[in-house]
């Protein structure tokens, strides 16, 4: 695993930290560490109201951060990159550091910020700081806490405020302390750049920037950029005496190495020894039993494996996952009898392609514990021939066998699709028809609503697609989904790549899937209606029979 120099729990220096122009003051390190249990109390959970007693790894972080000085007596470290898995207490630790700087740095007119991707996340650290202040009269009498305005203010002009990437204005100023929470969730680098440049003033002799995060996905991001820099500093590839990297992590390769267990060989990430190595607060704020349950879920649900590895083991995983193993899809096969579902109630999803692309309709019959899917597909004839010539995908053959309808010309024929969907509606009792909220062919959807269909706008964003996508996969794994041996859909099922956003939401990604998955997307929207995961809301189209969810 990655070299970890912070487990000693001794607030002292390590050999690699020796650098010209800096020295370690053990008394200052001890003062900072003692501040926590003497003046701070936890604000939530089982420890609420109890003194904040630092764990060994936390004493090492605080001791090194405040014990090292330059030759002028100012703090050596200007940046701390703290990366620990979820539930390891990084928010309370950061709040304690924020309180110590605010009240003990001796600097007048401090401009301190709690920053994050959104105001709610930024408020987490602030809420802990406020709770700590309000429980300690010696701190409370030195400031005023304005919870509504998310601001702590001192008579000397110092303040601590909440700021987020959602802010409409730039926050420059002359920052002294920045507590940057969940860096992996930052949508871009803008807020990071604004705040870091605000610390450039020569009037600030010892500004402090603290990044707190779990691992990001393997993608271009400001979090990964700074994380990679922290790794290089840790490994001695970059000399930066003012940057303190604290990384509890493992590589993907280390996690997949097979190890012996009482149950036979398993990947390392499934073992308690691995969990302990990367979770410094195990047995304190994160329990082994909790990790055991989450690991079992990751083993049983492929869509959750990367989430577990990233959030609980700090493994930088891919944003994408092959969603449907071929063996699982085949296991759900089985031809349907002619007219088997005629007249039966169902939910429908319609994914309308671009002007020369595939359009797919999926009907899902049954309940969540036993679902059956039927599909219809349309494509312009000229486009199908050209795509088959370029990609060798047998669109024309599928059309000849009745799995695909080719319309005349080289653009989507909405009139034909409308007529065909009305024919389908005469054969099956479609309760609701879900379409993409940002759909192509808005006129077609309005026409279908006028034809009597209950059309519901359904977002294809991660938040709306995550729950039904998970339901879809779990139904396939559990043998609760049946698809009737549709060869076009067998091909699409092998194309699906899913992506996860920074909050763990999963969805099929059309851009990364490489080839068509429109039928799968239509199916997932229909399953969303079957399982009732989405809340329906009236839209501007309600009077015309279109609802939004």
C-alpha cells in the first residue's frame, strides 16, 4: 500500500520532512493537540458533548501542521491535503483545526472560509465549528455566531464564513484560512483558483489552505490534479516543503491482489485487514461491521462495487462500468408467445433519437418482482444502410426479420412512429409513456398526448436515472426481468457503459457506450414508472396531457 507516515501518532517530525529553513517546535505541536480535548466537544452522534480527544493519526496531523515553523517563526505548512475514506471523522477534525486557527493564531482581521461544491456541503464543517464554539464559554465570549448568515465574527474584524461553487460572485479578499471540503465534488476549478489566489497577499504571513476529500473517480478534475501533486510530494518526486500530504489510500492494483482468507482466496479489498489499512479511524467513527455490510453489498451489486471502493477504501476507480454481463442478459432470455401480453396493462419508455438515428419504445409489463419487456425500434432506411456499411451492425437484417422498422428517407419519420405507437397502444394498455425531458421530437410527444397517451417527461440525468438503473440491474441479477430473445436488444445490452457522478448516482452513458443503447434507456425509463421511484410533478404541458417527473 501507499507509504503511510502518519500512523505513529507522535506529534513530531519524520525524516522526509527535514528541510533547510524549517525547524520543529514540540511545545507548539503539543499546544495545538491539547486545544482539542480542553476546548472542543463533539457536536453529534454518540460522542456529542464529550471532549474531542484526538486519535493517534489525528495528533500526528495536527502536531505536524502546527509544530513546524520557518526561521521567522511562522507556520511552515501552507497547504494540507487530507484524504481519508468516508466516516473517518475528517469533518470534525477540520472543524477543530478551523477553531484553533480562528482563536489561537493571534492574527487580527482573519478572513476564513468554509468552502465546498454547494452551500449545504460547505455548511457541514461550519455547523461543527459553531457547535464547538457554543459548547465552550471561553470561545463563545470571543465572538458572535450568526447561524442564519453562516458567519462567525470576532470584535477584531476576523470572521469565518461559508462559501460554495454555487456563489454568483467572486470572492477574492485576503484569505487567512480556507477549509475546502469534499474537493472531489467540485464541478470545475473556478472556486479553487479564486480562493487560492486570494491567499497571495504579502500581508498574510502564514495562510493555511486545507483540502479534505475522499478519492475522486479516474477523470480530469481539480481534485485529481491536486491529489496527484500530493502523491508526488509524498513520494519525493516534487520538493515542496510547505505542502503536507496526508493520504490514506490504496491503488486499484493493490485492491485486486488475491489473498488467502478462511473462505479461500479473495481480492484484498474484501478483507478486514485491507479496510483497516486505509481507514485510520476504524473502531472509532467507522465500524468494521459497517464496512463488512457495505462490502457484502458491493459483492452482490456490481453497480455499487466502485462506489464502495472509492468512498470507503479511497481507491481511484473508473467512472464507467460495463453494466450488463452477457451471461446475465442471456439468463433472462426466453421467447414470448404470440399475443402473450395483449390487452395487459404496462408502462412505456420512449427514447427518441436524433434526426438520422435510432428511436426505441419499450413496454414493461408486471410488477417489480416479475417484469417482462417488449421493444419496437425505428430508423431511417438510408441511415441504416450507411451505418451497416460503416459499422457492420446488421440493421437491414434486423429489419428484414421484424426487429426494426425502417422508415423512408434519411431522417426520422415522426408520422410513421406516431402511427406505429398508436397501433401498439391499441394492442396493449399503456398507462404512462415516459420520454426524455430534453427530448428530440417534442412535437411527436405533443401529438401522442393529444392521441390520448399519458406522456410523462423523465429526466435522463444521473439523479433521475440512478434508482431505476439499479432496479434494472438487480432485476436482471435476480431473475426478475425477462426480455424475449430480441437480438437487437442483446446487441445493445453489450454496449452499455454506465457512469457515476461524484455523488454515486449511476446512469447509462450514451457517449461512452460506443454504440446504440436507446432501447436500454427506454426500458429503464419504463422501469422507473413500474417501480415508482420517480416523483411526478405537473409541468407546463399538463393541460395537453404531458406530465414531468
